[in-house]
């Protein structure tokens, strides 16, 4: 398959993001709030069981929420 054929095949199916451009800020700030709440719960319940329950979801919510919030404010990374 030539590069031109790949280009033409890709033109018929444009990229659709999971989160639209208009809702990135809302999703980002919501995830940051969820991350803050989970971090507070993790700080109150320090045990080995709370790491997978609160620690890992809190860090993922902060990481993904920070990227969406930055994109929502207009600073594209």
C-alpha cells in the first residue's frame, strides 16, 4: 500500500477525541478535585490496603486531570 493510499484511507475516518475541546477544562478540574479528595482519604487511612484503593487512583486522577486542565486553559502540550 502506498503512502498516498494510506492518506486517502485516513481521510475518510477523521480522528475523534475521547473528550471534546469544549469540555476539557470541566473534565480536568473534576479529575483534579477527585484526586484531591482521594489524596485526603489516603492521608487519613494510611495502611497497605489504602494504596490500591486511594493512592493509585488519586495519582492517576491528578496526572490525567492536570493534562486536561492545561489543555482546557489553552496551553497545549
